[in-house]
C-alpha cells in the first residue's frame, strides 16, 4: 500500500513576504486559517474515509510556512493532529516551512509535539536567484535548518524549483546537488508556473521572464529524478498538484500528469541509448506489466518518439519481469 497524506492547508499567515511566483492565498483556496476544531473535524472525516493503511499515512500541514505561524496557534494545531494520530494509529505528522523559520529550539519543539518529518522549501541554492524571487532567505539558511531538523531526529524533506526567474537548467542541477549534500530522506521538484496576481506574471507580461517549455521542463526534471534516486533519496513529488490555479496558469510547463511524463522520458532515454549503442533499428522490448504505460509514454508519446527517430519498436508486458526497467528480446539491425 503506497504512502499517503491527509493534507491540512494553512494559508499565507506564516509567510513574511510574497515570493515572485506565489499567490499562496489563491493556491490554498482560502484566506482564513482553519481553527483547531475545524482541523479536528477535517482529520476525523478523512480518517474515517481512509483507504490506505493508517500506518502508512501521515497528517501533512501544507500551504504556508508552518513554523512561522504564531506559536500558540501552531501548538493547538499539533495538539489536534496528535489526537488524530493516537486515535487512528497514523504514522505521524509532517509539515512544510521556510528554512529561515527553523532554529534548533523550534525543531526540538516539533519533535516533542509529535512531528515526524519537516520539509524545507529551499527552492534554489543560488543566493542571487533567491534574492531575485523575493524568498527572503539564503542558501546557508537551508543548510542550517536542515542540520537542526536532523539533530532533532526528524525526517528531512527538501523542495526545489526549476525555471525560477533568473535561474537556468545549470542552476537547477547545482541546487539538486547541493540539496543532496544535506542527505534528505525525500525531495520534491516544482517547475515554475506563471500564476495570476504574482510578480512573476508582471515580469512575464513585460517580456522579462521566459518560462520553461513543457518538453524542456520534462527533460530537466527527468534528469534530476535520476540523479536524486541514484543517490538513494526518495522523490516525493514532481509538478504541482492539479487545481483550478494550475489549470489556469498564464504560462509555464503545467501538465496534470507531469510525473508520468518524466518517468516516460527516463524510460525513453534509456532505451534509445541502448538501441543506439547496439546499432539496432528494430526491436521487441519486454517490460514489467506495471511499467507498460510508462514505457509507451503518456498518450503513447514514447512510441511516436521512437518512430520519429527511425526505430521500429514493439513494447510488450511481461508478468515475470521484476526489478528491471525493460528487457530487449529481439533485435534487427
């Protein structure tokens, strides 16, 4: 049974500023922070409807900077979450926050109150990019906060973005490498979208910002996924979740199946590399049944890409395969 979250969205109340790309009040869908009793009701309803194993399910406080909200409010939310964890046998509590809103005392307090995992919104490890996007923290703040989270015995998650204003693909690669040096348990990658009511929207309209193309973002993120997973770090998510805001993004590489596109790109690149190395133009390729859709690509785009590149490839499911991406059964030069 896969890992699952019961998400509780805390709006913009914890953020001290406004990042270039973010209209958090719109993303969370509410301008009013939920009361502790409303959180209790939300958790009660979600726990009763839960289809996943409770031991593989965490309560997740997303949507704002959790450790930057007033402490009394934060403590009340954690008390409500802790009650749900104990009652329903859930795995624990995770929260996301700003790197400059975590000190040693805060991390230790989160641990005492039942938090099991903290995700830091690093976004970039280049100070000039952080400054251009109004993040209000530095790369060193990320390193320091990650250390405090680790010292407190909490699981560490790190979030990064691609296509930020003032950044490029090489900068995203640098950020990924710097974040991996902090030994996270998991990472998220969010390609930048241009949302209405943001400074980035004004920059885009003025011609001062050019967003990533969908193909460019998929290619870069597929590369980053491979690097992260080879380091033994779990990729928690790639791409923003499907919402009214993302669907109506003004520009940028939004796709409702962005992660699937990336997984398909990873498969395509690996297969093309091997076929080219072998000098094969025709092949029959077997894949594990669970990877058939990934192998063919979203909307069968991998099959189209192979054909366009001059390869005649048949992809077949094989229930006996496991632990491999694919197996080439027959080839013809």
